[in-house]
C-alpha cells in the first residue's frame, strides 16, 4: 500500500490480487449495490445471486450458507487486511472504506470485458 491524500491506497498489484477471485469481485459489486454496507447474510445472498443471475430471494439456503462461510473466513479477511472493507465479526456486517474506491477503475475495466 502507498499513501494518497493522507490515506492508504492500493498499488496496482494489490488491486489485481484482490480482484483475482470472481466471488470477491461479486461480493464487492454486491456491497456497492447495497449502498456500501450489508449484513453478511444479505451480502452472501446477493453474491450468489450475481453468480446465478437471479434474485437474492431465489438463492437456496445451502448456497447462501456456503457463500457466507467463504466470505466470513476467506474473502472478507483479505479485504479487511487490504483496508478495503471494515468487517464487524460480532454484528456480521461489512462496510466499504474509502480505499475501496481504488478498485473502481479495475472493476470498470473488468465489467466492460464481459
């Protein structure tokens, strides 16, 4: 990480590393779509819904639980370490930080290519 305007900022390599996993990209997009903050269960449902191209209400409970476990144990900790997300483990709530904006150009480029 480097410093920009008095805050931490992601390097290009860090951004690419964070966005390398499709489930993490979907989770970030789902968080943005939910105003930058979401409960883990809602985030899991929205993440799976993006993968299945359906409504979060149509996501099976088992798929939602698997996604919630992956988010809680794998993806959110990576995003927290990079200071892209704040995650309250007691409340099971994730929130984007200002550093998440560093990913916008990469996410725009990826969404433009499929």
